[in-house]
C-alpha cells in the first residue's frame, strides 16, 4: 500500500512496508487514489510530488506470481499502470522519484514516469529485467524508454543487455539526475529539489500541459489498444 503526506507545498507519496512493492491491482489502485487526492487539492498547481518507498525495493515490477496464478490479471495490471502513468504525465506539478531501492521492469517505468529521478548510490539498481525473464515488453514501455533515455547506446544497454544500472551508471547515461549516499539522503535531496521547484512559482497547469506535449507519443501509445503477446517462462524477476 502507500501513504500520502503533505508538507507545505510538497506531496510525499510513499510505498510502505519492507516488501518488493510489486505492482498488483491493489497497490496500483492505492497509488492512483493518492494521485486523485493530490489532483483535487486546491494548491496542486503550486505543488510538487515526491514518490519514494520503504525497504530494499522502490518497486520490483508487476506481481508476476499473481499473474501466473490468475492470467486474467495480467492485462488488468497493465491497464492500471498505463492509467497511472497517464495521470502522472498530466499531473499539474513537477514530479520527483526518490529511488531508494531496486526499481525493476514496470517499477523502472514507474520511476521514469517522473520528471526527475534521484537515486541512492550505495545500493540498488534500475533494471529492465524482461530480457532475462523472457518477457516481451509492452510497446508503451518502449515508448517511455525512447523518450526518457536519449542515447541509443544507453537504450541498448538498458533493454537489450538488461544491464543493472547503478546510480553512478545512471548518471552517465542521463537517466539519473543526482545520487546520494543513503536512502535518507536521497529523500532529503528530493525535498530540497522540490522546495526549489516550488520557489520558482511555475503555473502547474502550464507545466503539466507542456509535459503532455513533450510526451505526446508516450500518451498515444499508452492509449492505443495494441495487443501484446507476452512470452513468459518465469514467474518472477531474477534478482
């Protein structure tokens, strides 16, 4: 599940508990509900969202074990994450992911759906695990990666070699904006950045509209009804 805290003009959304924060329907609904609450706040267009987590994982992706036991939930999870990412793209405020643990597959995509990615440097990695678990990624994942990772070589390493990207490597690739020595320092850095963004006084509705224009292709792909054939031979990520 997740919690939502408001500190001045900052909204802190935290995935709670020491588990893997697998993106099952319950967790996705909880996050989406928090985003809806943020959007309805009268001060939302003068605010900043920070998303972070407890424990070893930011998010280890879709709940593949649940999908293995009930295949009908696979498209449900994808649909709910697509809706959540579209909500983040249209949210009228800057967004920051404070990645304090591993972010894998759909969890990696969730982190990249934010405007800024701050990452703990002493442990954790960003990992598109689909190559290793023999699972073809949805086209909208690829669209997000194309938009968020500028270097063709970096995109190749992320998608076609399944590199486990540390914070230092993420900085080199241009995926990570800044690195910190601990989980607490990462969140502190996100709060500091959030406060700086609030002080700029940007109109959140204008900001959100510009983000939507920038990520128009991602939104188009998210909204498409493409059928994805997932060749899954494992029930979880090989971490």
